[in-house]
């Protein structure tokens, strides 16, 4: 029997630049331009560019959630403290 982790692509991002790269990869995988993603998410193309390049400081979580929703992706928060304790 497959587990949830086997059925989804999990990408770990610990920094804003890593999150930006993840968003870019998801956008590319879906064949969307930056302008198309921006329109779907209700943000500017310049905002998408800045996020993808890791240059956007102090990201608003609500905007990131809208972008992820436009990409049919979600955000998962994992408690690494529990994972460290199991090692």
C-alpha cells in the first residue's frame, strides 16, 4: 500500500530563496509564465519575479498561499524537532 509521501512530491524549503526556487520549479512544471501565475494568484508579475529570485523580503503568508493555490500546491509544516529526536 502506498503512503501519502509516496504519492506526492515533497520539496523542502528552509529559506526564502529556496521557497522562490520551489515556486519557479512548480510554475515551470505546469507550463505557466510568470505573468500567467501572477494573474491567477492576483499578484503582480514583478512580485512573482522577486519571489522566484529570492529577493522579496518579509513575504506575506497570505500571498504565498494564493500563489501555491494557483499552482495547485500546498504548504506543509513539519516539526523537525520531532524528527531530530527520533535519530
